[in-house]
C-alpha cells in the first residue's frame, strides 16, 4: 500500500490533496433500534483481525514520515449500516464483508430482540471510520 501512495504522490500536482477514508481497525457495535429504544447487542468481529485497516493506517503514517505528504487533518466519524432483519444483515455481510464474524450468541440475541420489539426493529451496524487529508509535499 505504501507503493500505491507513493505512486499517487507522483501523479498529484505539488500541493495536491489526497483524502483517504477507511474503517478503523476495531470491532463494530451491533444495535437494535426501535421507536422506543436502542439496545446494544455486541460487536461484529473480523476473521482477519482488521489487518487491512491497520495496514492502511500504517501506510499513511509511513508516507507522511517519509515526507511524501503533509498531514493536514484527520477526523473520526461514525456511519451506520441498517438492516430490516437478520437475513438482510447476513446477505449484506456475505457480499460486502466476507471476513465478518457474527458469533452465535450475538445472532441469538438479535433474534430475541427483533422478535420482542416487533416490526419497528432495525438492526444497525455502527461503523467507526477515519478521514485523513494529506497534501502532497
């Protein structure tokens, strides 16, 4: 990834801006939202222990240390992925996040909460991400 960032630096104009957005390498919270409440269920884990996210952050740190880029700003933020039911969540994960791990106890808790809450229940995957603004040196 460092090589790709070095190549990006090469094609940017001097003082050109690179914005990089990536998920933070931490387990993401799973919640069930209803009209009356928000229930935290647990965390979504990753088989690869978020290695690609960690690598992305390390690569950015390396190109800044090597003075290819100047770190101008970084901001953490949260964005949510919504699913109307457990099947929809599992289908989304199968397509977009193959390395995701939903533990059996989390699945069971989700099933119980969705059944108890009823039709207003929505599953929410709370993702933490970071946006980094770099300027070509």
